[in-house]
């Protein structure tokens, strides 16, 4: 329920001209209420004016938009383009004026990017867009006379691609005194060359970075990864994501005896220096027989581990089952491994040891068949803290799914299930894992009927709190959605370059 104070703030901001003229008369402790009310009602002129006259020493966006006693609604999932643009422009107004109390920190982190915007305009400004807008604002302010006595530190989750690389570099490396100093607790990079990545990360104060995501079209090999970790140090890093094939040997490296991998050992030593590291994602890197080398030097146990499609063998799974990380894991992804066929005992030992902490388990395209359902139920039964279970891309029948759903209803904390299209809905003889084009060619009517039966299983067990769905092409990724055009262009250019190199090689052979 809204408080009378918040209702009054809404009434004020509903008259933008009056609100802007009255800001000098508003008590300083009421500015947060006026700001949230203007954001809620999308009164962007008021939002900008509130920031331009912000009287407090700190501005923290997530805290202001979160639930409070005056207004319990959480607005942090409203990445409203109009409001966020007004925030950044108001911030620029504030530092240009240079009057009043020093604005020490402007924290713009904590916004959640979601698929459907609830704001009136319905238009989002994603992480990449927020990065570019702030960087361009910083560059514009660098050209203005600096009237601020001391710079304002701006915290932002940076998302850098080739499309905004130059302006971000300029924002991070001003030619002289600047009113805004950009600091990033988290950094995401895509569609950059290794050299560009190393350059921009060096400017972004890696010593203060807590989350680093290097994804998709940043073509790194083990040599680049070793250089990246050694150069950055990353003493505060909590979460690290590396791109596909990040542990491949550099093309110029010399052959080493089998079982030896000095580059991997060096990478592991660098990781061991990160005493706060708790989340590691190395999906789609070939790590056969290398998991112990990579993970055993770590000084702190991992809470999140993504090893999807890493071609693990029996020794790798046995190490995972027995290592110190197992009893601390909260999030685990072993997609792309036939866990119940290749190493069932080690996998079940891993689940048993992780059962007290495991909250999210992903087993997509793991070859789980009807004959495995009984074993899978036994393996999952100790995992009483499990909240999310994803197993898309497995050849399971409707009958097997009904049996599995009945068992999953016994997990008290479970809230989300992502299940595959039953194999009954595909033509007989469909091969698994499926190609991308084949995934969507199924009998929709039959699927809808089976999905209704599965939801009926949940209802009969009084588990309406469980959401079950089949996102055919994975969960919504706001960062990919926002940069899809640039990503497509980058892929086409990479394909063109590969063809040119191939043609050149053929000519040299003639």
C-alpha cells in the first residue's frame, strides 16, 4: 500500500511545470520519493529536474526504485528508455551546474533487463544502450568547462562491443579533468578483437571489477586468456565467464607431451589468485581430462559452475564429485554430456554431495531417455533445495515426462521447470541432439495436449507455484536481443574473412 507521502509525490509530479518550479521548496529527504514517483509515472521532465537538483551526496538508482515502506512496488525491472535517458541527462545537468553539495557517487547499476517492459512507453534501454549513452554524455562533458570542484564517480554495468568501443575508451580515458569518472563493477564484452578487449579492460580498473563476461564473438585462445588474467589481476572478481573455445592452444604454440598443458596450469594459477571467485563459466571449451588442473588450485569454493559442452570424461566427473566445490555448488550446468550413460555413479555422487546447496541444475541435450527416468528421479530426490531444473533437448516421451513431473512435485523449493518437446511430437526416427532447424518442426497440437497433461500433474499435486515451459531456443537474453544486428554483421564479416583465407590457401597450393 502506498503511503500518503508517496501519493502526495505522485500528485506533485503529475503537474510537471509546477513540480519543477517547486523543487527548491522540497525537503531533501523527500527527493527520493519525488524521483520514484516521476519514474513510475514516466514524467521525464521531472525526473531530469530532480537529478539536476539532487541535494544528497549519493544517488543510487536501484535502491531508489526498489520496494520501500512508502511504495512497495519494485521498479528495478523497468529499464524505461525515456526515464533512463532523463536520468543521465539530469546527471549531466547536475555536474555542469556545480552548485550545492558535492554529488560523490551516482550508482546506475542494478537495473534488471526483462523481455516485456511494464513502463507506459514500453521501450527499453538495455545495458549496451545505457553504456553508449553514458559514454557519449561523458565525452560531451569533457568538452565543457569543468566547474565541479570534485568529480562524481559513476558506477555502471558496462557492455562493450565494436559498435561502442571507441566512445567507451574515450569516456574511460579523458584527456584532462572530467566531471564524471566511470567505474564498472561488472563488464561484458562481445564482438571485440583480443587486442581491443585487453585495451578497454585495462582502462576500466580491473582491480575493482566484480563480474567479467567475455562472450560469443570475442575469439580468445588459451594464450589470450592467460595474458588477460595476468594483466588484469582482478583481485575483487566474483564471477568470470569465458567465450567458446577459450582454452584452445594458440596456433603458434609448440607441441607439448601428452598430459602436460603449461598454459592451462598458468591460467589455473592466475585463477587461484582471485580469492573471491565464486562463479565460473567455461561452456563450449574442450576440457577433456583437464578439470582437476583447472579447478584444484582455486582457494575458494565455487557456488556456480558452467561446464556445458566441455567434453568431460570419467576422470573429470570423478574429480567434480569429490572436490571441495561439490558441497558449495548452488548453480550447475552439465549440458551436452551423457551423464547417465558415461559416468552415472560419479554424477549421482556429485548430486548427493551438492544436494544441500544446489538451487539450479541444467542438463540440456544430455541424452536423457525414458530408460533413465527412474535413475534420474533417485538422483534428484536428495536435492531438496532445488528451485530450477532445465532439461531441454532430451529424447523423453510424454509418459516419461509425466512420471518425472510427478517426482519433481516432491521437491518443496522447486519453482521452475524447462522441459523438452516430447519425442512423441516429432516424426519417428528423429535424431538427437537435434539440429536447430529440426527443433521447431513438431506437432504443435499434440504438444499442447501433452503440456496440458503435465500442468494437470502439477495441479493435482497442489504445485501451482511451479512454472513449467518449453523455451525452444533458450531463455530470453536481453544482451543478445539488444545487439543482434551488430552480432549478425560481425558473424557475416567473420565468415567472409574465413572464405578469403580459404581461397588464399587454395591458390598457394596450386
